[in-house]
């Protein structure tokens, strides 16, 4: 197995386009054999992300800031230290509520082939 060890602090932030639009998202990504881990930074834009779904189960851990996450028809308010599991194929979106943005740690199982 290649790349089984990384120093997250030495990884470069990558600007990404999510759901076909730029929403002020940067990531650092770590890929293992069956899962991937993503450190995510999202700027405050005042807009929701576009609702989407994927085959992966996704666990979100909020490290800094606050955001509202909608899963199906339920809105959850996440603060630093909170975590939430998004079931596979559940429609979800986020809205950053902290003017300073939010940092999340995301875990995808199985691993995503596309890293956006």
C-alpha cells in the first residue's frame, strides 16, 4: 500500500469546485485502501451548497466554526466538536453560519474515486 503516512500540516490546500460551482472550499485529502479522510475549509458565503447525494457513507466532524447541515428534510446545527453521519444516498447540503468559516474533517466509506 502506497502513501500510508502523511503529515497533514505539510499537505497543500487545494481549491476545489463542488457540485459544479466554486463555493470557497479548500481541502487536504488522505486516501487509504477502503476509505478516505478529508480536511475541509469552507468560507462563509451566506449561501447553501447545492443539495447532492453519493453512494458513500460520510461522517462529518466539525473542528472549527458553525454550520447548518440539511440531511433529507432535517436541519442540524453543527458546532466545533459535533459530528454527524450521513447515510449513503441521502440528499444533503450545508450552509456555513460562522462569518469566519468552518473546518470539518470528513470520512468517506467506501473511499471516493473522485476527489473533486
